[in-house]
C-alpha cells in the first residue's frame, strides 16, 4: 500500500492512516432458520397464543403523545379524496378488500403501520380527518383485529402502529360509539401482549427497534403498564445493541432504515414526554449518534445520497426530520462500522461506501455497491448511484427495480459484467465481498481514501483497489482504480472490466474528440472536466431514481479496458474548470 505523507492529526474524529478491515457475516438465513421462522408465525394461530392475548380491557389511554413529523401532503390530499396512495399505487378506500389484498408489500406496510394517519393529519383538521380515519380503522379491525396472522400482526408493524395510534388518538378515538372505541382499545392491548412475546423475533435493525418501541409506548400509555415499560426498556436496549453500530449506523446500512430509526426513537421520546417522564439515557444517546450518522450521507443540496435501495430524500423533508429530533450535530465523516466515509472541501462533498454489503440474514434487498461513491459540488450532484431499488414507484417494472441493486447501477468498477456480491432471487445477497481494507488521510492540502475489496478474487483472481483524493479547495477529485492479482485462482488471459460514473440528470455531458475525456456542464454555469488514462471513455444511457421513487433518464461515463493476468490500473480526474 502506498505510504501516506505525515500530516497533522486532523480534528473531527478522523483516525489518520488507520488500517481498518471490515469482514462481512454469513450470506443469509439457513434452511433451518427459515423453517423456524415459519413455524414461529404458525404458533400465532394456536389456542395457547390466543390465550396469551387475553387480559384486562383498557377503558382509555393515559395520555396522547405528539407526532413532531410532517406527513406527505399529496398522500394526505388523496385520503381526503377517498384514495389511499403510495408511490404511484392508489386504491379506493371503499374497495380495499383487506380480506383478499392485492396490493404490494410496501403498500401493505403503509396501510398496516397506520403511517397514513400522519399524512392525513398534515392536511386536514380533526373534524375533517376523523371520519376518514375512523372508517378505515373500522375496516381494518373487521378483518385483522381477531385474525392473528400475516403482515398485519408482524411485530414491527405492531410497534409502528402503536406509536401511530397513540400520537393520533384524536383521529381514531373521537367517536361516540362506545362499542367501536372499546374494540380499538382492546385490539391495542392485545397487540401489546402479542409483541411482548414476539418482538425479539423481528429482524435486527429498524424492525426490531420498531417492535420494542411499541412495547415501551404501550407500557407508558395503557393503564397499569409500569411492568411492561420496564420489560420493554430492557428489550429496546437489546434491540439497539443488535441493530445499531457504535458509530450510530444501522446494521442494514440503509439510509431509509436509518431515517426510520431516528423517527421511531423521536416518537418514543415524545411518548415519554406525554407522561412527563424522562426516557432512558440510551434513547437520547442513540438518537444523537443516529442523526450524526444520517447527516454524514447528506450532499451539498441538503438531501441524502442513495445507498442500499434507498432514494435521495429531499432536503426539505430531511431538514424537518432533523429539526424535530432537536439534535444539533455535525455530519459523521468516518463511520468505522457503518462503512460510509465522507470527504468535504469547500463546496465539494464525496460519500464513499467502504464496507461489505449488509449481512443477508439481517436485511433483504441489499445492494452490491462496495467502493462506489457519490460526488457533489454545492447544490449540484455530479456523480450518483442509480439508487431507489426499494423506493421506486409502482410503474417501474420489477426486473428494473432489481437491476438497481447491481454493481453496475453504482459508480464503481465492475469485472466481467458481474456483481461484486451475488444477488439472489429471494432478495438476499450471497457470496462476494468478504473483506474490505481501508486507510484514510487528511491534510490541509487534500483528503485521501484508499480501499480494497475481495469481491472478484474467487471468480477472477483479481482484487479491486480504489484510491480517491479530494483537493483542499474542492476543485479536483483524483482517483485510481487498480485490479491486482490475488488469491489462489490465477487469471487466464485478459479480463474485461468497466468503471462507471453515473451522472445526475441535471448534468450535461459531451465527450472530447480524443475519446479520453468529457466536459460536464452543471446548472448555474459551473463546468467540470473529466479525463482518464488507461481506459477508453464512452457516454451511455443511465437512470436515476428521485426522492419520490420516479425514474429519470440520465447519462453515465463508462471507462472500459482489459486486465491482463498481471492486473491493470486506470487513473481518472474530475476538475472544476469554472
């Protein structure tokens, strides 16, 4: 590895020149794990579990918590018009047919979590919103209150639902129909007893944290809940330990999951506040770390970068969420475990994926994005990932959505037109990147990251090493991608590879006559020059998914070359000309 020049040990928590090695876990759930999970869900329908759900019927809630987050106005107005809508999938409220659902899993989670209550309350007064909320609640209760099965009774959905019911109780409990009110409160109590026993079975990360937040919230708001609250606080501490890294990132490595954890913990904090109680210290500490990590993925335009199936959340929404948390922090620049590295100089920001993809047993839908990066200049994104594999609208075909998970959909190097980590048909990731090595150096003149991964060693006998250097004035981003012989497998003959830089839709690109460079024009008359050495440069079509899940046609710079058995080196430069 190249020697790093001595520099001042910079501030902001950067560990200068430290060699970090990240090793991924196993590839996914074993057959025994899958069978155990299926058997566990079948037990929900047994008489014994039904007996466990019986107990005291609460007559009221102790308090109503505040929901500090704004909903989506478009979805809220759709509800006022009698439609439930999510990412282009729209259903008439009178034709939902919850007993034989035909909607997508994402739409089902939106429905069952009652996240739509936030959207409705954002655009309507209580007088206008309550009849709509009550009608949809009655429909849900008629189908799911006594049928303990499916997504409606998943532990994470119950946790989200309890927080939503507590925060928006005026919309669902304003009725003078005592039978209906009793049904709502009884179902809430039964749901709390259900997740008391199944919360630890939820997948680690946001789902398990959601479930335990629901347990704690129920203990706070349902009369006689002090024992449950203590039990839930211990479970939440375990869920945070298993679902969050020490640097504040979530184990799923998804910005969307990170955002949900931030909102869950904030909602739980508001539930404590409704009782005039202080939450455990772990809640505030985790929330602070989680917000700091989330800010580390923010571009100069104030929005999020796209990783692990998440889309680029808009600046306005992110700002409102962060403001609601009350956390004031600087972006995390070096996430040792979460794996995202942030370089910034002047107006330039680079966000780099320096870790293996998430472990298969922890998350489905992960992306093979190791050593990819996104790059922006002030409010203008330049290099992006296609993003949005788990956030696209219903109009995007499933094969295209799955294609957004591939290495080729990210701004990184691809060997033999294959993924650095295998993508299985069931949504999990398989063999590929096991180990990532990283060193980082900061100085006044420049910031440098050098990282390598072994995702192509088993198949091609080649190690991918990437070095990026951002100048102190933010006007130059230099990089070098190397393929180095490694492992027992010896390469036979030349191996084709490509380096892809997906460009933001607002970037106008034109190739130079020599085929080695391109001119990039950004909004506001900014211009960047791109040049490479060691590979041919071409411009191809690409796609980018916006914050609403909509696809946009864009372009990509593609560097192609052949790597002989001894390896290959390609250098490249983004330079701000004006």
